C-alpha cells in the first residue's frame, strides 16, 4: 500500500492517488480502528463519527463516500451539511462526545491536492500511535484482499444512520467564551478577513462582526482553484488582503488557510505578519496581560525568538518535529500554554488540543484592542526590544518524494554549509537544521504532504536570510542533478 499518514493525515493528488477507491480504503481502515473497543475512549453502543469537508474539488463527494463506508460498518455518522473549517469539525467531536472525525481537506496544499485528516475523541490531531494503528489496518486489509463496501447515501439519510448537522453555532459560542468580548467591543477595530476561498468563510467575520468590529470579508466564494494560489496564508499568497487593508484603512487583515486552522496577518501599514511574529506577540499577551502560565511548544522550524521569550518569561520550552500532532501530544500530556508551528498553526490552553486560525486571529484583534495600539506599533516595540529576527522559506518542486535520498545526501561527511562564524549545532529532529554560532540557522526538509523540499532560514537581516536560502537551494539542485 502506498497510502500513509504524514504530518497531518493522508494527502494526495486528486484523480492520481487521491481517488474515490482510495478514500473508501482509508475510510475502511479508520472504521476498523473505531470498532476496536481497546482503541475507543467513548462509551457509545456503536461508534459515532463526525465527517466534514472543505471547499476543494469534490470534497463533498469524497466526504459522502467516507461516510457511507463507515455507516456500512455500523458506525453512526454526523455529516456536516456544508463545507466547514477543521477547527469547527474538531470541536464538534467534543460537543457530540464522538469517537473521532474524518475531515476531507488538504489544508494549505495546492488545489490539485486533497486529503483526509483523522481527529481523535479529544478533538485534536490523531497521535502517531493512532495513525500507526490505522496504517496497520490499511496494510492488513490490503494483504487480506478486504474491499470496503458502502451504504446507499439517500437510504442512510432516511433511516438515520447518516445525519446532517451544522457545526457553526456551537463552535462560535465556544470561541466567544475564550475571548474578552468587552475589550474587543470597545476597541473600535476594523478588520479585513480573507478566508482564501476556503472553508472559513463566514466564521471569523461572524465572531468579530457580532462583537463590535467593522469587518469586510474578501475571497468568500467557493473556488476549488483558490484564485490560482495555494490557500496558505503567507506573504506571497495574500497580496489581495494587503491591498484591501490599505484601501479600507483597516486596523488589521487576517487570512485563513483552506481549512481555517492556520492564520497569517497584515498590519495597518500593509506589512505581512508571519506566524512567528503572531506566536511571539500572543505568547507575551497571554502571560503578561491575561496572567496565564504553562509550557511552550514549538516545531523545529519556528523562530528562535520563541526560545528567547519563553526563557525570559520563566516558561519551559519544548521543541518538536513538524506537524501539529506532536504539539497535540504535549497538550494531552501536560499544561501547555501555547503551541505553534512555522506554517501558521497555533493552539492555546483552555480550548481543544488543536490549531485554530479563527481563534488566534480573534486573539490578535483582542490584543490590539487591549493595548489600544496598532499591530505595526506592537511589532515595532517587540523588534526594538528583542532585535530583528528575519525569516523566509522557499519550496522547491521535486516531482517525487525524495526523503530517503535527501537523508543520505545530507549525511555526507564532505557536506559543507558556509555560515556565519561556523555551525554550532546540527539538529536532525525533522530534516536538517544547521544552527550557526551567531544565532542564525538554515533548515532543509522534505515535505510530508507534497513532492517538495522546504528550505527555511532565520538571521538578523533579510540579506543574510536570502544568502542562506540560496545555499540550501544549491544543495538541493546538486542533489537532484546527481540523482538524474
């Protein structure tokens, strides 16, 4: 079987490896896992499964097929009545005391991709232990020649084995419970929301609009091509949001990825605010203003500014491989204040152990309202106090998974990475991260969800970041030439 769960679920190219047949096969493996009483955390007579989907091409049909396979296994199904954000589907698991959720989405990947995420009964990403059991079912079913079957969808609706529901109202109520609504209402904040044609349409704008903000939502139609861009809230993809913030003279712009579990921002001056800066600002806000405490968790590709702030605030810091499932495990095991990753996924304590772009975006608005300062002003204060932490990332298309090739190539004794003052440490937590003696770093890693290699760098200046990125790019180009 060539189906495996990467950083967050299984993903593939539509009509290539992400097909209806393969969706049914994965749904059967998940059903086998749910029917195993040793794996279940709830006490239903029969398992209850939430199924949701995003705005991608055929996502609604893939979700229906997954629901029909699970229903044929005697599993009760709650299927969203329209596209919905992943955090709302994850929260629905907890609200309905369900045994898990299938979410049809490829998150921030290009439009040609789709995928299946599995959420556990606690409303967060399935741990590696859980996905390992699902993959075991996949393999054993393949070896036994077991073929999935499905119920008739219309008949299942009639007999109640599949029921439609709307996860929006309970989710919005939960998010409002976590916010200081009085501060937001008194803040007179104007916001432009960009769901990037994804499943977050109408959610974040409702949270903020219903609580005194002046909200304009853009790119809020269903477009499986996502306007020709990847639905990832990074600077290159949200220029339309920047233009809208400047033309509307808005206080802040908030962009959500395709399934709304990640967020990026535009400040009042049109500057892109990366997830690294969002993480840093909210870490200080949660501790210094809200008085919250706990551990801090970050992925290995996240800014070193978080290490600095956590140390100054007296908080224990954990660093994980890339994938929110690793942060989720820390949230399940301990008292995590905030956990985040470079790609825009951040989660906080008091909520489900899940990244949530809509909650994090709302907290950014709350923070600016509390301080009565612009987002650009708060960022300037942070930079003036802690110095510059410049960061960028490039993605190189490889056409195939080169994980093992990259590992062998990067472990060559003759490999030389020219860096400022030499390499202080090489981290292999996930990929290869070269930490230099001046605090800058370069990281090279094959993606777990696409046929690309990601190259990350952080330094005191953007010129140095670009130089490091070019060094990384040269290494990958050399590798590809050797293999070709």
